[in-house]
C-alpha cells in the first residue's frame, strides 16, 4: 500500500513538472496603432494663403514694416501709402496690410479688405492717396556723409523724410489691364537682362549663399573700406531699422530686383537718391555683426536669390 502511494505521488509530481516546462502558446500581437490624422489647414492659414494671392499680408509678432517691405521687394514708403499708415513704426499683430500695388490685384479682387479712408464720391476713379510722413527714422550719417547728401537731388531730401515728390508705384490707367501678363513679364525680364553688375566690395568671400541659412554672401574687409552699388538704381532704404542687418542700404534696380548691403559703419547716400554702378554708398563696418564684413543680398520679387547668378566671376 505504501509503495502504491509513493508511486502515485511520484507520477503526480512528474506530471506537474512536465506541465510547468511546456512552452505556452502565445497569442499573436497585432499593432493596432492608429496613424495620426493629417492636420488640415486651419482657417487662419487658409485665409493667409488667400491674402498672399491677393497681395495682402497679416502682421505677425516681431514684424516691422521695413522687414515686411524687404520680404516683398517693396519700398516701405509705398506700404505706408497703400495702407494709409500715420506711423510706420506702429503696426499691430493680425493687422492686414497691402504689400502689392492696389492696381496689381488679380482677378478683380477689391482692396476693401484693407482699412482705408472713406471711399471717394466717385468710386470708379482710383483714389489718390497722399503721402504721410514717417516718423522716428534713424540716419547714421557722418560728416562726410552730410557733405555727400548736400548735393542737389531731385528725388528726395537729406533727412530721408517722405515728401510730395516721392510717389508710390505709378497708378496705371485703366487701359493697363489690357496688357497681357506674359508681355509684361517679358518686358521686365528684358529690363533685367540689360542690368550690369559688379562686386560691391573687394575682399574674401567668407560665407556663400545657402537658402534658409544665409540669404546672400558675406565679404570680409577692413573697417571704412568702400562699399559700392553693385548696379545702377535708386536707394530705396538707408537706415538701421531691420534687426540683424545693422546700418543697411537697399537699392532698387528694377520692378523685381533689389540689392541689400548690411553691417555698414557709415551710410553715405540718402533714400530716393539715384546711384550708378560702382558709386560708393557706404563704408564697411561691423554694425549688428560679430566682425567687420559686408553682407550682400540680391532679391528677386522679394525672395533672396544666389548673387553668383548675377555677379561676374572673380
């Protein structure tokens, strides 16, 4: 009897050990992770895209009128006129600004979205908006610069202030709508091909164009070294109102091309002044920079492009 009990106990123990050592069947694991849904464009983003197509821009935090004008290849004085701004230094976040000439609006889009003065008595006639004088501009000129600015100039005055003679982009007659866009583009392209370019200063190129990182080229040099206009045009801006550029000169060469010269020590031209290719416009410096250098940009339709496409080989 005892032997049978021991035998049964041993059999039970063996069965138990066998059950413990058997590999259990595991249920298959299925990845049920739901991919994140594609975020649709928000109403504000959609509205901004529509505004861009109509030549309008919504002010964002940190924007200045001068920077907005640079990004769209416009003269900030024209933005003052198109938007009837009493003070160009006082723009608000979410404020909608016109950044293209009112007459360039496509598809018959009206400019009523901009907060403008009351409509004239004769709506069909384009209103003539008078120039409003900007306030608080900074002109870092030296004694030599003042002497340069005293020269007779029919396009502006030495203080860089807005005056009746400085007009926004000329308002074309109603017949301008009959000009095919392709013909206008061909004409602008022909004008640009006639432009002659040169390097704005001597020196070693220490940084080349890199879209997204460097919007132009950086040229090393000595403090006080001449900075010249890379091409003939008219000074669209001369001052220090754009953060990161220091004392800046912007020259407009055509309806779509402009050049920018940053970090100057001294500016020797004034806004509205016509300049020739090779004419001195500033002295190289290190304003708002970590070393003495010239940061040079060429912008087409307000967008930075590689200056090497225009400048001659060295």
